[in-house]
C-alpha cells in the first residue's frame, strides 16, 4: 500500500486513483496518517473486505507534484536521525565512521511535504538525501532480526542542514541547524514494508537544479535498517509514527570541491528506487 497525507487526510494511493481512508471507511479509520500508520494490518483487512471505490481518479505520477501532499506523518513522538552512516560521506566530511550509530534529532516542527519550500537562512544550507523509516508498532529492546515487524514502511526524505549553525560552538550540535521550517521534507507517501523486498539495496539520488550530486545505494549504509531500529530501541521506546532518517550518502554540497550550497530558487530533487521522489525549493528567509 501507499498512504499519503493529502490535505491532512490519510489517503490511499492506488494505481487507479485515490481513496480517502476516513470517508471510504465511514469513520472506522482516522483522517490522520499518524494514527493510520499504526493500524496497517486492520487497514489491509478492511481494504480486502470492503473493496472501496476510488474517491479521486488521480494516478500516483499525477500526484507527485501536488501541493496538497503534506509530510507522511506530522506529529511523530520522536524523529531520529543518523549521522555519518555512509562511509563515503564520512570521508568527504573529513570525519571517521562511528563504531556505533550516531543518533541525533530533527525537531518535528521542521517536517515538510513532498513539494514544500524551505528557507535559506544562511549561505551554507546543504542537502542530504535519505531513506526514512516509519515505525508502525510500539517496541523496546527489539532484536535486529525482529526489527522489521516494527516498521510500517519507508519514504524519501532530505535532511536539509544549515552547516554554519550545525558546526558553531566548540563541538558540533546537529539538531537546531537541521530544524528550520520545512528542513525535513518527507514523502511523497508511505510505501508499506511489504512492497519493498529489502530496504538495504535501493538506488538513492539527489539532483540540484537538474545536476546529479548524489548517486548511491542504501547498500552502502554502515548500519542497516534492522540494526538502527534495534539500536535505538535499546534506549528509547519506539512508537507508531516515529521516524528515522537513516543518513546521507556522499555528494552533499559541503563535500564538493569547492563546496556548493543552496540559494534562493534552487530546486532539490530527492529520489529513492521504489519510493518515488520529492522536490523542494529554497525561498528567502
Ligand atoms: Zn543526515
């Protein structure tokens, strides 16, 4: 299944058209994707039984550029992000690959939709294409082998980063510099886990103004999805709707020679095989 947040309403995206989940189920399911991502088994059973008609004949391709697409989840209890999870990215940042996952947060108020615009608050705003994991079940102390039972699905994300704010001070602090408004676009929709054979071998790319800067594969991740879910759950309780930005491959702006950063009007296109793409444009601010 593909589930979008369309105008703040959970919406199934099928090849034939869109299905408004709350309306088609006569109120059995919530309008909120934050709630629905925790009820995927029930939703799947209802779909098979009820066979609802599409409520809008829009195809997935037509939906991609739609301004109604909001963040896949809007009010996660936790937003985790992983630093330096691709070896080649650690190298380009002149940093070493961590022995354990390096976990930080992006604040939930920075979440944006597939076509959201983000401000350019400084001359050092950078892009980071990332696979985003959406949690579907409450869990603690989850083993790597069981981890996928706690995952609702995946979406495309960009961990936009204001490098000067991130690096100011005696040691780097990641959270604020990565949490300006719409600095965490996620979308275009949730693709449920059953649609993706393995999240650890997906092509991931990022283009800025049509120029390909990031061209990698999630197989280059140092810690895979199962290890990340397990590791985080050894400390924090995972809850439905929580998300994990799993880290960026190489090819960020700071890694270019000389470095390149985003300016007003720049369009950032982030794509992941099987999950779709998001397109976000920098605006003054
Ligand atoms: Zn990142």
